[in-house]
C-alpha cells in the first residue's frame, strides 16, 4: 500500500517491501523458494518428497488481502500473490482467487475496495472489506474464503469484527500477521497504521479475539520461525484459532508467501492451550494454507 513520502522511513519495513515485490515478481515466472529460501521450480524438491497431490476440482472464491507497504506505488497484487495463485491453480483449477487492493497506489488487483493511505485506521479498512464482501458475495448467498498476509490479516480480522453477522466466511487464514503487534512498528510513529501495530496498541487490545462470520468461521494462523519482522509468537497469538509455526523451513516474512512446493517434509510447532506439539512430515507454506482453506 502507499505511504506519504517522509524523510524517515522504517528501514526494515522498506527492505521487506522491496523484497516482496522482487521475489513475488520472480515467483510469477514459476519459481518458489526451497527450504533455505532459494528459488526452486514448483513441485517436489527431491525423490524423497511425497508425490504431487491429486488435482482438486472444487470451486469457490478466495479473497487475498495484502499487508502494509512503504512506498507510494503501493503493490502489484499480481506480483504479491503470484506464487500462491499459481500454486492454487495447480491444486484446484476451479478455485477462484480474487486479489484485493485498498491503498491509493495498488494496481494489478482484481478488486479495489478503497484508495486510502497509511493513516487510514485498520478498522476502517476492515469496514471497507466487509462492505465489499457483503455486497459482492454474502448478500447473494455466496460464501468466500479469506487470506491475509501481514497487516492484511488484521484487515480480515477487523472486517469480521465489524460485520461478521452479515458475512459468509466459513474459513479464514492469516500469514505472518501481527496479532500481538510487531516491535518494528515503533520506528514509524508518525504513521497511524504503524502505531496500531505496536504491541499493546489500543487497536489490538480492542480487536475481537476470534471474530465469526454468519454460520461460523474457522481460523488458521501461520507464522515462520525465521520471521524477524513479525515474531512467530505474535503471528499465532489469536484465541480460538488453529495456530501453526513453521520451524522448517524457517520462513521469514517474505518466503512464507512463496513456497509452492508439494514436498511433505516441513516441521511444524502446533500451539495449543497446553503448550506446543511438534509435527513432522507436514506440507510447506502455500500447500498448508490451501489445505486450511479447503478443509482437507
């Protein structure tokens, strides 16, 4: 998303934004990161990897909501979500993805729900998303699945908190979203959305813990052990959700978006009310998101 040009910019956030655009653009050409973050072609990474899952022809709509950006150009939604969309097309050709833009500079998006800036409250972005979902889908009886990356997960959460009783959202997934905030947001106090993502902010403290759509919403939240921007503990700090941290690959804030491998050799830390459980031989990030959304 766009931001005002200021003399002081959050250095790490800027680095992440640049990396997102560069790596996601590369992903559009058909590559995805392997366990170490290096680009590999899609599909099993070795003979020991599990066979490619059979194609799923189920239909439906998945809304994809991007995160905070630090340049006035916003995001190319096609680049940001290119790896995920490519992987989903392989696994479920009839599952339709809809990329959502909400900032003034966003482009190459399937739907633009606003033309805001980083001083627009996240709660208001959630309201815009809720209105779009209700008007376009829920009012017609069509359920949608929702995915938010980084701040996009907070936008999704805010949408359901704002108007969940009017929205048909049976499943929602967040990826590296700062449910408990990110300390790095303190470096840009002049920007409202940064202040709202500081741990303990008024926005985060007031946000409903597990907001539900009409008929219920099953939440799954993912984090990466290698994410320095949004610590894994924050990414899975959501009551009532299925909470998973990728230990291996130890995704950072960018690579969690790009791994479309069919390998079944990831290591998860599944957080429960009683602690954590280590699970081995699990799917990589995008396959795990797909399975969480389709209930497989």
